[in-house]
C-alpha cells in the first residue's frame, strides 16, 4: 500500500479542478477583508497552494510570503496574472517545521481549510510553529470548516462534468463526526483517471480557541465567512482572528 500521506497525494496540479471557484478573483476580495481587519507588514500565507492569496496580498502592499508542501501547486502560480510579483516569495516547506526564524512575521494567514491534516499531535506542532514565527502583537487568521455546518449538510456523493473531464466525490463523517473524509475520482477528458482520499479533523470553535490560547494566541474575532457575518452554528465557514500575546 502507498504510505504517502494523503495530503501529498491530494494536492497536485489537477486538484484545482475540484475547486474551480477558489480562484484569484475570490482571493482578491478575501485578501481585502483580511487587510481591513488589521493584517499588515510581513505576512506568511501558510499552505498557500498556488499562491493566489499571496499575490492578492502583495497587490495590496503587504510584504507576503507563501509556503506550501506541494511543488506542483507552487508551479501553478506561474499562471496567475502578474505572477512575476511572486518571484522570491514562494517557498516549498512543511507547515509542521517552518523554515523561518522566531517572530519573523507581523501576521500569518492559513486559509481554505488548511488545518486538521496531520493528526492531533501534528496539528499541535503546526500551531506551535504558527505561534513561534508570529511576533508579539501579530495577527493570525485561520479559515476553517464549521463542524456543525458540515455535519448538517454533508452530501454523501456528488458528480460534476465539464469539458475537462468528470469528477466524483464521496463523503463520510467518521469518529463520531469529528472527522470528514472524502474520496475523489477525477477522470480527465484525455482518458486518465486519478483517485485520492482526503481526511480532515473538524475542530470546534472552543477547541480551536483553547489550542490557540495555550500557545499565546488570544482569539479576538470570529466570523462566518469573508462577508464579515457573525459566526454561528449555521455559518458555512469559521474564520478566526487571534493576536499573539
């Protein structure tokens, strides 16, 4: 059996076909919201994918760097409009072992459900690193799935087809609803098929608050999305802002 972690198998260039709406236009609006909430200075876009938020933040005058484990997704950044502005700003690395000095950043963003991948010990190491590289007074933004919303509206199976191919997704809740898994089958128009599995721990609002607090990150705000709506059990997203004490 392939012992490669699921997140290394999943996040390849064709992963973008699964979430076509997560594009640069959306990133620009989301980056503007974060800046309006106080994100400033030197910022790390942790688990940046193909760098869409990194570039959107650079456009807004933020000194942003992006880090991701997927070399394929990082290479996809070349297709962004104005990609030359990302030269020297994207790094391949592990979120559990960040290649940066302590207090290196004035702010940090971790967006699009990019937390809960590593098991509870690995997730704790990632939070340790987030706290380590964020200076005192710096802001940390985390964009997570809202467990209550996921449990209430989980679709067991969905299919989609376009000119690039066919997508089938099968979802399941495990560990009494504490994890959500998804099996993805992507059949390209050229005839190739790729399958992978995703497995994400769903953290409750109170759990995240406690985990952050233990690391000197005090929760300051919670929204239900980038529209600035108040967070509630029915919110689609759980967007949090914590300040490094």
